[in-house]
C-alpha cells in the first residue's frame, strides 16, 4: 500500500518536473538573446555578455536609427498581415466548399491537395521563382505574397472545423433564399471566428519568421524583410549585441499578436473539446 502511494506521488511529480525542464530549455535561448541585447558593447564575448555589468538601450537605439531597419520592418509587416488576411479568406472559402458543398470530384480534389503536403517546399522553390520572375514579380510585394496564398494546411484546418457545423443551419438559410455569399459571411465566418484567430496566429508567425522565400524574391535591400536583413548584418561584422537587439525587436509583433488573440485561442480549444 505504501509502495503504491509512493509511486502515485512520484507520478504526480514527474509531469510538473518535465514541464518545468521543458520551459527552462525553451526560455533559455530567448532570455540569452534579451540579456545580450541589453548588454553594453564593452568588448565582452558572447558567453560573458550573458551577465552584463549594466543595462543599456544603446544597441536598440543604434538598430532603430539604421535607415534599413524601418524599411525591413515595414516589408515584414506588409508581407505578414496581407498574407494573413488573404489566406484566412481563401482558406475559409475553400474549407466551406470542401466541407458543405457537393460537386463532382470534391473528395479526389481534397485528397490531391493534401498529397501536396508531402512535397517539400525546397522542391518547388526553383519552379516558383522561375514563374514569378517571368511574370515580373521579383522585388515586388505581390511576388512575395501571392505564391504563399495557396496554403493547404490552412484549407485542411478550416475544412475540419467547418465540417462539424450543423447542416441544418445551411439548409434553413437556403430555404430562406440566402445566397452563397450571405451564408458564408453571416453563418460560416461568425461561427469559425475562433478557428480563424488560431489559424491567423500560426499564419502570421509562419510569414513573419519566413526566411527562404523572402530571401529569394527580395533581392534588393529595399525589399528585404526583417529576418533577411538581420541575417545580412552578420556578414558585415556588426556587434552581436546589436544583432540580438534586432532579433528582440522581431519578437515583439509576435507577442502582440498572440496577446491580442489569446482569448480566441482559448475559445477555439474549448469549442474543440466540446465537439462530438
């Protein structure tokens, strides 16, 4: 009996300990980045800069005063926010069609789309670049944004969420003479708002942190995103404190987006738990 109680206590302690260790491993790189960003440039090497003698904002002032950083930030914001809006619109429309509309070849087309998830992005990088370049999309916003709009993962997630909505809602709307667009805007979008918020956070993070495609398309300094621009600073022998300050700045929009949409993320998890 005593052995079973000891085993139960050990089991209850194991999960919290694992969670704490996982949190420490996850937070340590972020904490190191912030500490180095606020450390003064006093000739300290990277390990020593983790314990700064004093806190300074000089690294942030130097990074923000650069003529390139505001432009890189603007490019990242345009790339991320425009992509989020369009992907959510197209994914919700496609998800609604695959979930609630019947048309020939619907299931075959859906599974064909899912099959494309097995094709790595690197395999389609060169064909995508050739197509965009021949259409004149190099060093343009549309060339950076349009090829990323066909997001199969987003379509799949929206389809799986919409398919759980009661069919009676759509049948009643059709009997009342509502058009497809009205059904989509007044029934589908309000009901999938938590899913849209969840997906919006993920899509924003994907695009905000994207490096390879913006690197290929944004060849001039004026069209580089923040992630690409910060990577170029390493080749210019910029002090690591300033590089870490720039990296810290890139985290701020992600934290703001997550903080603003956290309530919807919680609602989405709760609604998923109540389904079926």
